[in-house]
């Protein structure tokens, strides 16, 4: 299934984005990373009339700490990618819980496009990042054309996939205040399979005073209610504790348990959107429908069928390509989002004379090929990994390709193939230097 037709707007500043939301209200949806929104649009669980792509709005990619050491605050803007947050030294130093929880979100190609703020605004009650923000006592910065307000995380989430946002408002950033000294944090979750949404998860922030007793504690759960929730009874059981007995008591407390709207009249938008995109080194200037997925653009408009479509939900990984050198699910990105981007597909690997890329040779030599349906996504994911980690460990390969499904279950040979490709590439580079 494909998304229903919609009108696409790519505002160039925040005022323009807010004007669009004020004009279209409930008929509009904000698009930042789109890893949840596009999946739901593909299944027609949601069908907005207007999609407002904020990725070109300057200033929304802010990631940094402001204020002095005594009262510093970490700010993440609306277009900061989850992968950027996960790998950020500032996030690791100021709010390690956010980085730890973020690493559990889906798989690396999803985190490469998905945004921290987008996950929070989406308000999935099972998602990791909303619970982490709640445990961190975070603040949500909200803007509309008329006003700006700051909402405590505990007041922002109102139900499953529901928040306190008005139709004309959008989240522009989240702030995480500095924790007192001697504070630690942790995130744990239970999933059926790595990369799935958790059945349940827990985020905790615990601080110890000069007397060695717990001086402050915040515990938040995901997947336990209709929204991420604090657990006051558990916090009370731990507060003031100076030994493991209180934590055992806290664990016992936790175990005890705690109509279709009419379309508004609106100004017309173009039926087609101009996209200037470089694919495998060739620049293309195209007019596409706003709902055209990158995978469909590659396969249908550019006659590059190597990008396979399996689930169109971002689950199987068969459509993995490299967008600006990051592994990306081509079924979860609209082509209109990628104006000015560079894309590499499996067709880019072999040389013009047919010489196979080292990754392709390794997959052949190590029998990493089965039916071949998953292979293009595996190859592109492997290339992205080897560009970052030339000599990957088995664990590195499993992490990079953990979200790519092999219908033939040939995973052992695929892991061997990727590691062999690293050795082949290293040998060839040594020969060139010699």
C-alpha cells in the first residue's frame, strides 16, 4: 500500500512553518524524520491533507549546552537525528540516559533519519525516548504563530499518541536540565526481538547526597500505561536509602503494580514537487508527487530496480540505501525530503567494466547470497559499516545489519562475508600504497 495523496510544503523558516500549521490545523502533520509518520501513511493509518517538512528550517538542528556550570541545560532542536544524539559527546556528558535509551530505538538506519523530538511528539506509550525525557525532568519547547510556551514532560503526554499540543503548534526543541552532582542513570527494556518496541521499559535517574543516602530519584516507565508514567511509590521507597535493601523493596512495589473531520478550505499547493537529487553520481532534476517514496523514485522513475521493496514499514531492510553516506530505509523517506541529497544504491557498487565491489566479491566467496531478495540492502548496509569501521568485529556487523531480515536465514555466511570484505578492502589499500 502507498500513502494517500497529500500536499507537500517545505518551509524555509520557522514563521512559514507555523503559518502553515495555523492555516491547516488538524489537516496538517509535521515531518521531521518521518520514521513513524511515513510508516503509518504507507499503511493509511493516517492520511494528512498537508505534510509540512521542517528539515530546511534553519536553527532546528541545534544540539548544545547553554548556561553556566551551575544551571546548564542541554537543548536538542526538532531536527536533531536520534543517531546524532546517540553519538554526541555533549549528550553523553550532560544526559547519558538520553543516549543510552536512544541506542535501543529500532535499528541504526531508522535512527539515522528519526529525530529525538519527533519520537517525543509522536508520544508512542511504548517508546524509549519519551520515558527517558520524563525521567530526566525534561521540558518541551512549543511554538505557534501566536505564542511560545514551555511544557514539563509530565504534562506534555496526555494519552496514547496524544499530547497537549494544539493543532497549530509544533515542538521546536526539548531541554534537559543539568542533574546535581553524584547522579547516575540507567535504561533497561524487555523486547521480543532486538529493535522492536519494548514490551516495557524503565528509565531511572538516582542521585546520592554527601551523607551517602539517595537524595533525589525519578523513575519512568514505557509500555506500562497509556502514556509514559512516573512511579511515585517506587521513588518514595528509594528516597533516603543508603543500602540495597531499599532497592529490593522498590522492586517489590513496582511488581505490585502499580469522527472524520471536514477538510478546511486552504490555499492550493503544487501537485508536483521539484527534487534535485544525485543518485550514484548522476544529478537528476525531477518533478514528483509529494507522496512518492524514495524507493519508488529509484525503481520507477530512475529505473534502478536493485532497491527491493518488502514490507514498506521499515522492518525488513531490503530497501536500504545510503543517503548522504548514512544507511536509510528508502520506504520510509519521501523523495521530496531529499532535495539536494546524495543517494547511493546497489547499482553503484560494481565498476563500469563489471568489476565487482569488494563487498560483492566477499558475499560471493563466502556464500552470503541465497535467494538474493535481501542482498541489496545487506550490501549497502555493509558498505556503510565498512566506511565507518574498516575492520569490524562480529558484534559490529550484527549491530549494523540487525534490522535487515534474510528470508533464507543465511545470517552466518552474511556476517562472514562482511568481515571478509573488510579484509579484502584492507589488502587492496595496502597494495595501492605499496
